[in-house]
C-alpha cells in the first residue's frame, strides 16, 4: 500500500517501548482476559468487575522505557499513516450522510495493556474498546497471523485489521454495538454468538468500504492480502488449526468464507447502506 510521505495521524499512542506498565500483577493471565471480555461485551457489568479487580489488588508494575528499533519506528509511521487514511475516509463518509465523525485513538503496545474495558494481553489480539473509544494493537499479532494461521502477510493485511477495528468504532458511533449488546443480554448463548458474528462481519464490510475509498493508494496484491488475512481469522479456520474441531454454535466472528464475502461486498460497493449483516444472517 502506498503510504510514504503522506499525513500521519496524531491520534496514535506508541507504548511499545514500555515494559511492565501494562502488565497486571495479581489476578492476571486468563482471569484478566476474562474480565476484559466481560467489560467489553457487557458494559453494564463494568462496576461489578471493577470492584472485584480492586479487591484483588491489581496494580501495575513499574514501567521501564527502551528505545524502539528502526523497524519499529518504521512500522509506527506506517500505522499512523493508515490510521490517518481511516480518519479521512470516515470523516468524508459521515459528512456525506449528514453526520459528524468523532475520531478514535489507537494504542500500540507490547505484551499487555490497561484499557477502560480492563486489562488485556497480546493473546487478546487487536481489539476496540468502546469504553475509551480506542483501538489497541500488538503488532506481534500480524506475525502470528502469518506463521501460525497461514495468512500471506504484507502491509495491507495490517491495514485490513486496523480498518476492521475502526469499523467497530463506526458501529459505536452509530449506536449499532450498544443495541447488539443489549440484545445479547436478552438472548441465549447461541443467539448471542450469532449477533456477535453479525457485528464482526459488518466490521469486515466497513473495512472493505474503507478500502474502496482508498483505491488510489492500493498496489497489486493488496486486496489478496486482505482476503488472505480474513480467511485466516475465520472461526472455522482458527478452530480447525487450534483444536481440530469446528463448532458453529460457538462462532463469534464468522467463517472464513463469510469474512471474505463481506469484505469484498464493502470493497465492491463502497456503500455503507449495503452492510446490513443482521438482516442477512439472523433468522
């Protein structure tokens, strides 16, 4: 993707040179991730979870700073440029639809991080926290996506992941995600999972719309890189690689085929009005 020399976003905070500051002391690991997921998907439970975390005495270890490597500095510039592209694109789309776009922020981190949704580690993968309207990303995930899950890699695979997470921010601004969380609290686990799939596929669709608006920056093979990444993070692909079993009722992000389909639909149409994954997928 073409990016060198273009505007870089001022909304990216790079914490990759920090160690310890985001790591959780007591009650970390799996418990921390569980708390994070509860707060992310069920904001109404946040006060209760905060109370438990405070009782456990979770505190951050002292933070140490190191210099970033030349490779990290370069990747940071790329991330800031891609994030600027999302700001420009969604600012334009919202304006075209008579709305104001509130820009999100992004945090680059290593190992672990504290968010308004709770503590998270690199194992969580890139995510959007509606509590502070920030995208969180450990770039080591992109390496794992290639080495462990078979994605082609490439800079546009990273761009696709960023655009997907910004898609969740768009859902937050439009009120979609809040409505879904409310519906999930009223449904069975299976139905709640289906709603989660619809939400994730719509974020893929929005990533495709973003790519449509940025075709002037695309290079040969970029869309294939995005589709390869979407294919690699399908629920069926991940479950097959990690456990050898595929359980559709537990899907929360959609199959590889679905994720590629909705990204391509967004890219080909460039029309946010065609991204109603809920009507298309819910019974």
